[in-house]
């Protein structure tokens, strides 16, 4: 698959096939891709908590918030939850500045999601969580601060990309069949 198709397939999935379990080795392979991503001044301040055991999933899932633009939905639906999480943590011994590496967090998370997509899986970046509560639940040492949660699983929903004309809403939505629509600005509207 070419890179454009890979990026189109790499969506923010909110529904998964819970029968497809993810092995720790698969998660480690995705992190292996991420560790080669660029890093500000090459500090590489992140460490990764890999969760694929049911007890870990049961700890993390209720601490995350999904689909803020759809407050009437309770996503993911029961039976459609991800079967793995990668919690990207900053090691404050390696660098204590938690704001400096915000871009780096996005770079490594996108790298993880592209690797998962290439492997026939999918995921979503989740920023809606309390780092303190997540850290306590996972019993992380004080020097590891959760920066972003990446959910991973085998997608089990329909997501449709559409083009938004100038002035049209770009808010994602679901129709009566629960198809998730993601309007994207047109290429000619984003190039200056």
C-alpha cells in the first residue's frame, strides 16, 4: 500500500473487534518503529507502558475519555473496546520539561499508529485522561509521567472520509447506521 493510502487508513478508530487480541511482541514492534522517530535535540525522553493483558485493559479503559465531539455517545461501545494500549510516558530524569516535547509525543504516537495500520490494526490517540489517576492505577514511578494514551485493536466500525467545502462544518459525526464521517478540508483550501 502506498503512503497516501496508509495515511487514509490510519483513522481514529473508536470501535474494535475484541476477539483479536494483541500480543506484547506486536506492541513492542510498534514502539521499535517509534524509537527511530525524530526527537527534539535527540533527547528521546519517552518510555512506553505496554498493556495487552485484560487486567491492564480494565484499569486503563475507564480512565480514558473518547469522542468529545459526540457527547451523546458512550464510545467505545461495550464489546467494541481496544485490546491493547500503549501509554507514552516522559521520563523526567531524562528531561523534566514536560512542555518541550509535546510535538515529539505526536510524532511517536503517529509512528505507532502508522505501524499498527500497516499490520492490519488501528488505533486512536487519547489525550482525555488524568495523568495522576493513570499513573496511580498503573503504579508508575514518580519520574514517569503519562503524556498520551494510544489505544490499539482491530478496527470494527465504518469510517468515511469526506471533503468539506469552504464554510462547511469539519465536525465529525455519525449517521443513523453509526457510520463515522470525518470531513476533511480540501487540498486547495489548506495550501497557501
